[in-house]
């Protein structure tokens, strides 16, 4: 498979469970050597899509190719070319880290000597060498996830499926796993990553496909998706709530757009097109109108706003931040 041939292609995949359409015309193309993020709420169809592409379940309609092989006609070749890390670490907690990796190597038909050598390489790569001979049951959550990821790489897969790999991890462990993924991509591995976390998609994915109700509803770079949710906004806080009406009139006239007011925090905001020129013009007009401003910021749309705009749902990362704030 060369870099001109897509690593993953899904064309109109369908999967139904009773009356539930888990996949409903799912389309996806992932260029070789890239990271594609599947971003969507719970129940959107992300995991079903990964399981179908990884040959773990049969889809009811459509066609798919992974690493150049037809998923339906050549499932064995597909399995030989991929690695898969699911939502939960699939390691044997009674075995040591090294024993787990050697076992996975043997299950993938590696000779004993090759499996041991590869296990040592991966233990070192993922910072687990010092804990190699401890039982996996003594590992932290982050260590188990790293061991699970190492196991999926035992045969150097051309395509790696990561299904919400950082669910439940603390920020430090999450960042460590992100670094490991970046290293793999730098070596040429193609990664299909499902996630509910906006920051994860923003950090890792070259392109993002937003999934909802079993189909891809939007795709593009993070910047492109953010741009779809609307224009840049100017947000300013006046020194006194009594100045809000005058400030609103000035900003609405200069920006040529309606303003949104939050009287409790003395803030108003409005969409702007030419952000730098608009900022200068608004501040000048407010000064001429003798409206004192305490704070001002230009803000681009966030991936959370794009996600909400495209799906009608807030993503997990945004919900977590809201719960912490509460």
C-alpha cells in the first residue's frame, strides 16, 4: 500500500440491530500515514464503524477496504495488517507486562525469539521497561492502557484502530498516550481514532469526521470545522453595567451585527468578519462615546461550538468542564 492509496475506505456501510440503525450509510476515506479522528456523541456509531472495519462484525450493506484489502472478501489479510485498541485494556492482569506482550506475539504467530525481542522493544518504547516483570494487575490505569497499545503494535500494523483509548485516564496519562500515537504516525502508521474528547481530536487528528446517527455529517480539519459554526466574535466587558446599552449600540453599529448581552458579568459579544480591523474600529468608537472598557478579547469559534452546531450535542470534554465548574 503506497501513500496514494487510502488506508481505509468505507462506502455506504449499514448495520442494523432491530429497529436501530447503528450505521446508516457510513462513508469514510482515510489517507495513508495520517490520523483521522471520528468524533461523535455516545451511540453515534463510532465503535460500530471501527468493529466493522476491523472485521469484528459483519455489516449489512456497503463496501469497505482496509490496507488495500476488501474487508468482506479478505478478512484474514485485513487482520494481519491492523492493530486494535478497544475502550478497555485487554491485558491479562495475572501475567507480567513482558509475558502479556510475548503472548500477544505468539497469538499473532511470531516465533518465540522474535516475540520476546519485539516485547522488549515495545516495553522500552512505552516507558514500561522498569515494570516489565511486574504483574499487569499492579499497573496504574495509564500503564495498562500503554501496555494495551503496545500489544496492538506487536506486529507493526499498517493501520491502527484506537477506540476511545484515553477514556478514564488522568491528564498526564492521556498526554503520554498522545505522544505515543504521534511517534507511531511519524513512523508511517495510519491511525483511525474514535473519541468523544474535543481536545483529543484537536491535538491528534489531521482530519476529523463528525459522526451522528450512524453517518458522517461533516468532515475537515479542525480549523475548517470550527469555521462552520460561525464567525469570529469580539467579547468585551464594560466597567459599569450602566454602560451596557451605550456599548451595545456602538458595537452593533460598527460590527453591523446584533450583540448578545450578559448583564450579570457586564459583558457583550458580537460576530465580526475582519477581526483585527473590527477590534480597532470598535475600541475607537467606544472611546469616542466615552464608554469605559475593562476587558476585551477576540475569540475564534471552538471545536465544541462546531460539534454542537453539527450534531446538536455537546461533547464529553465540554460536559466534563461544565461539571467541574459547577
